[in-house]
């Protein structure tokens, strides 16, 4: 159903709804001042969290290192004996490297924990320009976004990162040993967590686009083969050059794409049911 047909069935909007945004207009300078206030508040919150998490950066560091530790202990070098737990170590090659690594870890934790507040600030800035029904439709995505981001991070921590590190460790030989820099490992771990967390927003984005009638389930079904190619290219570009990470991202993204199609179909069915009920009410109502 096109937007024109939908508008025809809905009929003219009530005067109260047409005037809902009346009075909410503001000069550009006022919008910029409001944006500045929200940006300053967001920066203060992130900076405060950064200071707090810096004192716990060593514990966070140990938590992020654990997948590599488990992968290291699971490797059987030279086809003989298991590695000795005491042999596990990471190195840093510059005096300031560990300090900046802990600072990066604290900033990463601050963004991760402070993301819900950032989303609330974004919603508070755009909400005055939305109709009441649009605001009600937008609110569930404020809760879905951090949940899907967390699911992506958990997949990396418990599955993708350990498998990737086992793959890299399996390439060692008797003469070549992998000595991992702490900054390089943490950079890989945080990059994967961010990449998976962002990619897991696919159902949220497509469902939101369906809510405003920009995509349909039929379009997503027709574009399935192009989506598969795009997912493979994107996974190859954003992950390390190993098959474990690429497959670990490609497969969940495709499943999320299928989940998005199902979610969009539910939205279309609910919308069609509402329009049918509204059309029935208009047909049975006697004219004045």
C-alpha cells in the first residue's frame, strides 16, 4: 500500500493533530543553543565516567584479556603438551603504552555504559519536532538499541574473540612465537565489540525505517541476495583478515537481516489491520 492510499484511507488529520507542533517552532539560534547544552551535558557525563572507570581500568583490562587467556590455555603447541598457565603474558614496548591503553579502556567503558544517557539526550533534542504517535513509536528503540549492542558485545567476548585468538595462536611454530602487545590486543577486542555492537543495530534501523514507511518486507526479500553480498564485503572490511572473525560477523548479520524482515512484516500486518478497522468505521458511520 502506498503512502497516498494510506493517507486517503486515514482521511484528513484532526485539527488538534495538525496543530500539535504549532508553537514548537524555534529560531535556528535557539536550536543551536539547545544542542550545545545537550552536548555539554553529554561530555560532562562521559568525562565523569571516564575518571571513574580509569580507577577500575586494570580490572576491566583483566576482564577483556580473559578470552585470550582461555584461548592460550586451550592451545596444544607443537602437537605435544598444553601450555603452562604461568607462561601466559602480554607485553608493552613503550613506557607510556600501558597508561594510554588503560585510558583507552576507561574511555571505552565510559561510552559503553553512558550510551543510554547519550540516546536519551538525542531523543530529547529531536522529540519536540515529532508528533505524539511518532514519539511513542520511537521510545521502544531507545531500549532496543543498547540491548542489541550488548548482545553483539557478548557474542564477541564469549565466541568470536576466543576462536579468533585460537586461530592466531595455532599459527605458531617451534621457532616462531606470538608475543602480543597489550595495546594491539585491546585494540582488536574493542574494535570487534564496537563493530558487532553497531552491526547488531540492523533490526532496529530497518524496523524504524519500516515504521516511517521507507522500507517494506517485499523490498527486503527482493534484496536478500544483494544483502548477503554486502554483508560479506562489510564483514571482510571491518574485521581482522581471518576467516573466523569474518564468518562470526557475517552469519549473525544475515540472521539479523532475516529477523528484520519478520519484524517489518509484523509492522505491516498491524498497520493494515488498523487501516482496515478505520475504513470499516468510516463506511458504517452515517453521513451528516
